[in-house]
C-alpha cells in the first residue's frame, strides 16, 4: 500500500518520510521533536533533518516551548493544509483499491485482529535496557569466553 501511495503522491514532491511527518504532525500538533521522533520510530537527528526540509518548504515551523526554552514544538503552517488534503484523498483511494472485494464485515474483523496483534506486541515491549540488549546480542556466556 505504501508503494502504491508513493507512486500517486510523487506529484507532491515529498518523500515518504516527509509525508509521514506531515501526517503524524497533523494528528499531534504542537508535539516536541523528540516525541514525534518516537512516534515515527526514527532517531531525533533524522527527524531534525526532515523537519529542516519541511520548514524550508514552508510547511512546518518550530516554536519555543513556553515552559522549557530548550524544547521546540512543531506546528503546521497554512501551506501544509492543501498538501495534507491531497494526501488524505490519495490515502483513502489507495485503501479502497486495497480493500476492493473485501466485505465490510471482513474489513471490520481484519481491523479488530490487527488491533489485537498490535496490543500483544506493545505488551511485550520493555523499557530500553542497554545491558540487556548487549547480552542478547552476544549471549549470556560471552564474558566467560563461551559465546
């Protein structure tokens, strides 16, 4: 579906990453960069570069956080509105193409099942523990020379 959407969205002049930033920002107006990076599952520096490009294009602006001057909040600018409208229209058309021939009941069931899968996987996540990640990569006996 993403590839199909990308082909249709090429005329907007945005990369997949950029339209993803705009889409998520439209649902999380005023979020700080770190929070948006977490939602998008990218490194903060990667998001900063994408926001730089979107800011240069006049779609996004960074505003200071009123309670923490180190934090910048992200806001959409007026020129982003028509782009988002086209993106939403293309997204709806792409979803309809993908779901052609699937009944409303099956669509609802699929959505329910995907939601359960997401909940299951989110329930398995644990806070980031660098020591545990390192052990998982090299094995528990690495220090003893048994890896």
